[in-house]
């Protein structure tokens, strides 16, 4: 599609899910991603599933990034997990704070992702390529837009090599973020996170919680389709392909696809981009 891509998966919860994901990965490998990443449940809740899936991807001959969240973790536990990942041959990490479900005490020795990035660099030097999260539409818990930008800059200064964004449907927010971060000295690549649109209610529910805005015109169109999933998918394909095209034209150097462990929507967007 003319741009390097990476593809994100979450660890499956059942053997059937794992089997289905293997097939999905094979379909998506046809897009020749630079690497595939696997999410990590905050508090270590999916650690084994994350590491197992990362291991499978490496065995399949694909580069893999393990997401790694630090909320609630101790230095000793992070040190041990880094050693495990290194022994597995993992070279890429997505370093995150994560979110603990309400009711969990914070505990732990890490407060922010910047603490984790600094710790990984101290402990392992340049063994890992480290990506961090970026929020063009501002993280929901940020004290202010400026504080959030500064938080991003501190992750880069702590040693991040690149960033992947929360998904968004307004490319101006992305371009503005890249510009503002660069003005503050953070010039590492910021790869847009792309969320295909395949369902209405799920997207609308999820977005409220994670700091991604669904523009009014997209929200209303989606609501207008009701249960007509074919129309939702066709509309979603148009909207997200156009967004990718704007990002490509505007100079984004790569795209990171949130596959949601499905192949169809990502493949359709890639095909559309090849035709433009
Ligand atoms: P941080 O960068 O630490 O920021 C968290 C909040 O703290 C922000 O509001 C920031 O403004 C603020 N902040 C940061 N530093 C300071 C400071 N020094 N002083 C005051 N405030 C500060 N979650 C998972 O659980 N598992 C995953 O695998 C996962 N993968 C993700 C992948 C991507 C690409 C993205 C964009 C998000 C992912 N998330 C994942 C979600 C992420 O964990 C949450 O958004 C979480 O709330 C913030 O994590 P962070 O690493 O961005 O945190």
C-alpha cells in the first residue's frame, strides 16, 4: 500500500480463539507488515497469553513487538519479564502505563510510561526498540493538553524510539500533534493508529473511554444505519481509507492497524489504498 505497516492483535482467551488468530495472521502476513504487536493486560493479567502469542509470531518468521504495561508492577517483576522477552528473541516493546480496573490499588513502583521507558533503557541499554503511546486527541486523564504533550515528550526523552497513536478519525489532530511534539524537541516517528470501522455500537462505546473522538458526522451516519452492518462496513471502509490516504499524503511514514483479531477490514483498506 506504499507505506510500511504494523498490525496489532490481542492475546486470545481460548484455544479456539488462538486457532482462529493463527489463520487471521496468515491472511494479514500477505500485507508484509514490518512487525506485529500483541497487547498486554494491565497488571499482568494477560502476560502468559501475550508472551505465547508473541512467541508464535516470531516462530512464524515475523518480527513481533510485545506491549508491556507497568501499572502495579515492581522493578523486580519488570526486570524478570524483560529477561524472559530477551531470551525469547523479542527486540521490540510497546512501553505503556496501562489502566488498572477500578478498585485495584496503584501499588507498584512505576507511575507513568516514562518511568518504564527510563527503566528499560537503564536495565537493557539498546537491546529493545521501544515504542510509546501518543494521543493526538489528548489522553482522557491528562491535566491539560500541554501537560499531555509534555508527558509525551518525557517518554521520548527517556529513550523511546518511536510512537504509535491512539486511533482518531480527524487527521488534523494527528498533524498538529506531530508538529507540536517536534517544537518541544520530540522528533521520533509518530505512527498513526488506524481503527477500521466494522460496527457502530462497539466503536461508540469504546471511543468514549479511551480518548478518541468520533466526529459528529461519522457518529450520526453510523447511528443512522441502525443494524444494517453491510452499510456500516461499506461506510467505514470509505472513511478509514480516506483517512489513511490523507495521512499518507500528509507525510505519515507508516500506519499501525488495530486489527481487533480480524483480517477482513484491514485487508479491504489495504486493497483500497493500493488502488489510489
Ligand atoms: P502515560 O504516558 O504514562 O500517560 C498516562 C497519563 O498520565 C496521561 O494523562 C498523561 O498526560 C499523564 N502523565 C504522564 N506523565 C505524567 C507526569 N510526569 N505527571 C503528570 N501526569 C503525567 N493498555 C493496556 O493495558 N495494554 C496494552 O497493550 C495497550 N496498548 C496500547 C497501545 C497504544 C498504541 C495505545 C495508544 C494505547 C494502549 N493502551 C494499552 C492503553 C494505555 O495503557 C492507556 O491509554 C493508559 O491510560 C495510558 O498509558 P500510557 O502509556 O499512554 O501512559
